[in-house]
C-alpha cells in the first residue's frame, strides 16, 4: 500500500552491455522528464559515456567484469533511495506521454510491481515479425499477473529488497519471471497495464533470434524446476512452463503462419531450438541440485 502523501518518487534504471546506439536517447528522455536515472555499464566495449546533452541527474555505475543483467539490476538497486524503481531496457524507448503521467500512475497504484506494454519497432524480417506477434499477444494479457516483463516495469524498491532482489544466475533473461513468481508466492501484487507505453528497438538476425528462443526455453525450464515453488497439491513444483506455455506458443505459431504462410520454416526451427534449450535447462537444474545435496 502506498504510504506517501505526495507523488510517488521514482528512480529509473538502465542496465547495458554493448547496447545499440538508441540507449543514449533512452537515457536522455528519462532524465528530461525529471527522473533520477542510473545507468549500469556492465563491462561494455567500449565503455559507455553519458551524453553531455543529458541532465546531470544521470549517474553512471561501471562493472569491470560482465556480471549479467540480474546482477546489474541488483547493483543499481543498492543506489536507489526512492520508493519506486523503473527498469527500462537499453533498447526500449518509453513514450513521452507515458513518462509524463508515470508519477500519477504509480501514486494511484496499490500494486507492488507494474508491467508496462511495449510495441516492437522492427517487423520486416520473418523473425522480427514473429517476435512482434509474440509481443502483441503478451500485451493482450492484462490485470493481475504472476510476473511482468523486464523490458519496461516498475517495482517498489523495498519489495525487491525483501526478496533479495533478482537472482544473479539469470544473466541474460528470465530474471523478470523468476522474481515475479517469488514475489507472487510471498503474497505481493503484480499487475500488467494494457496501454502501449514505448517501443522496443531490438533487431535480430536469424541466428540471434534462435539464440534468444534457446535462452528463453533454458531459463523457463530452470524456473519451472526450481525449488522456489514447493506445492503439496502438485508435488515439488507446479507446471509453470508446461501446458500454460506450450499451448500459447502453438497458437502463436498458427497465427503467425496465417499471416506469413511462406515462412513455415520458422516455427519448425523455433520448436527444435526451444526443445534443445529446455533439455539443457533441465540438465543444469539437475547439476545444481546434485551439488547442493
């Protein structure tokens, strides 16, 4: 529950490792709306430098080694002294209108975490278009949620600290799903808002797209088989990434093929890649459990 009498206070955080050039526009836009902005340079080559045109409210934290996305977010969280922390991916450009009303949205929220919808900017190639279809389908899911996308989201800083922040073993993705389920399991409230609040400027090659699908499946299986979710009704863990993920993926593939029937090769590649990633994720969890016990 929000106990502040005045507007919610927000710190914006952008974590970056060799980001695309648009990261500078992202940071300057956040600062232009009066947000204290922390940039974590996660060992980029060359090292990042804050544009001179940005507000002096932008702070740069540097990691000498590549610690990964989750650890970089935790590093920034240590420097957050405001009620809310807004995480913005380095390739996500928030709308000016969204940033102008952000304080009002968070001040009026009873939630502990809020996910904001974004639209994919690049849609020309088959793989970029598939990702755009996936994003549009995700944006249609609104209201109470078990987790919110890390592309553009806000959490109460103390809520994150209460669960020790993000799990640093999630280096590139999956940290948002993991922390979301951990927060949900301890009774915290997360919501997704349907309005599109920014654009995602990721642009893939076929290789980088399939590597992303592999990582998604790998980390999904890790969360699915983790020890965060003991359940006496189901057993050790509920089927978080089984039927609830398989059928939406199949539906998405069918919708994609209805719009680009000539691109039938892509769903086949995605299925093979995700199966490989899920198997690798399962083995990784098994190795961790063996080392633990």
